[in-house]
C-alpha cells in the first residue's frame, strides 16, 4: 500500500474544558439572562448593581461588601453614615451569630482615619430590608435576583460544560484512535494524526450546527463573533448536546461523515429558528458566509479526492 504524503499544518493540541461556554453571575450578559428566563427588570437591576456589589458566590457570610456603599444605595438613611452605623451596624456586632460577618476597618483620610465596615451578603440584605425604602428593597431584591441567576447558570453550565465538553473529549479520542490506526497501517504519516483528528471534530461540530440551524458553525462565528453553542437557548442547546452525543457514538462505531450527517438529519427533533438569534441583516450575512464556507469545503474535498 502506498503511503499518501501531504503537507499538513502542525496541529495545536488544545485541552477541551468547555471554558468558553461558562458565564458567571458577575459577567453574564443580558442576552443570556433573557434565555434563562430572567425578566428585563431583573436583568437591568443586576447589571446596574453588580458593578458596585459583585456577588460573592462562595460565601454568604464573608464580610466582602462596603457598608458605606450599601448605605448610599439604600438612600442614605439618617443623613450621615456614622449615625446609621451606630443605629444598625453596631448592634449587630454584639450579636453572636452576626459579629463574624462584620469587619470594622479604618480608612485613611486627609485628616483623621474614618470608621468604615465591611459586611457579609446576609448582613447587607438584612440592613437593606430594615431601611424600609424603595432603594433598600431594590438592593435586597438584587441579591435575591443574583442568587436566582446563579442557580439557573449552574443548571445551564451543567448542560454546556459537562455534557458537551465530555462529548468533545470522547469525539476527539475516537478521532485520534481512528487516524492513529491509519498511521499504523501506513496510510498517513504519524505527524498527521492530530491534525486530521482535529479536522474531523471540527467538521462534525459544523455538521451539527448545519443540521440544527441550516448554517455551518463557522458561519455563525463569522457573523456573531461567537460559536453557535455559546448563543443557543437552554432548550436548543439540549438538542445540540443530544445530537453531539449521537454523532460521537456513530463516529466511534466507524461510520464516515456522510453517514453521520444522514443519521443526524433524521434524528434531529428540534430545529433552531435563526430568527430567534439574529437580526435581519445578520441573516443575510450568515447565508452568504454559509454558502462561501460550503463552497470552500467542497473545493477542499475535491482536492483531497485528486490525491
């Protein structure tokens, strides 16, 4: 058997962790909040306040919040921070359950040091509720909204990272095994294994995007600046993950890409509506990008057949 010799770019080995799919409560964009069922009012409140009070996801009791900023945001009760602190913060310092959640600090000023405090999330919510003002209720609701978002992101993250990243790893492993066997048989050089495995993984990911939405993955990224699975809603992403697992199983069983696409087309139960994610101008752009990428792929395949 003749060994096919081609010039192939050196593959860059990347660890598939799903990191690009992760959002946190402190950087989650409004579009993702909308997909998760967060109301416009909640989203606006969170994006406005999290710049001042980013949520400490790890702990409700660590004193990480500036009491003076809390006081300002709840309407500056008593008119002076010191008076408010004497009425509300100092009594909590005497409470056995709360005192570890309040940290008294001295802030340097041009004259004498200023008494300040850092509060835990629980204490901040407690003080906001006691303020009995619209501003105080807004702060309290902000923390509740952020906790709700954190829970929804956790569920979404499981779908995005655990399911899809594991499928990524399994598919990459199967591709490495397939092309490794080809190298052993002398069909390709060993240096080509990683590259060809990556090509197969990318082609399958693009195939899934096309079956699901009508457009190749590269077209989505070209027009939106993001991969399709960074854009999809939870329900659409669930179908993406299911198709990815189907594709991985078929590929591992030895089927070629044409056979995989045929099975995926029949197996797809939920088609993505691009109108849900794209503006009219973007729809026209993605159509052109898809056609260009499809033509380039066909030309590439034709060159490979000539070999």
